[in-house]
C-alpha cells in the first residue's frame, strides 16, 4: 500500500484520535455545518484531555466516512468503525506515542 493511501488530513487525524481516545461520537448536521463531537459515556475516561477540534468540520467528517473510518449507527450518529480502530492502532498510535515520549 502506498504511503499516500494512508494519509489523512491533520483534522481527520485529530478527529479520529479524539473519537478513539476520548470515546466520542459525531452527530451529523445539515449542509456544511460543523458536526459536534459528544461523549459516548457519561463517565470521562481516565486522564481525559480536551478534544483537539470540537465541533469537527463537515469536510473532515466526510473524509472519515469516505475512508470507512467512521460509520453510521443511526441516521445522524457516527462512531469509529473497526477499520478506523485498526488504522488508529497501526498507523497513528505509534506515531503519537513517539511524539509524547519526546515531550516528557
């Protein structure tokens, strides 16, 4: 697989990271309105941080849908798909772990 096929925009990377790490979902909006990101559970995950971008631009949400990294669970709610989790674990998590280690 070519490296360009694995590339996501920075906004899509941050949205996917937030959705995985903060256990969030997206609520679709009409037209080109940004999509709010909401918690999937009432309780915050341990060591919760603030989301990078909330709401998420509609173009970013569309990019994640087109790549198959988020999927609809109803007519308006979108969660991380299996392939989204796999992509995060394989392509993004090792990169973010390296960056965070360098900041300590």
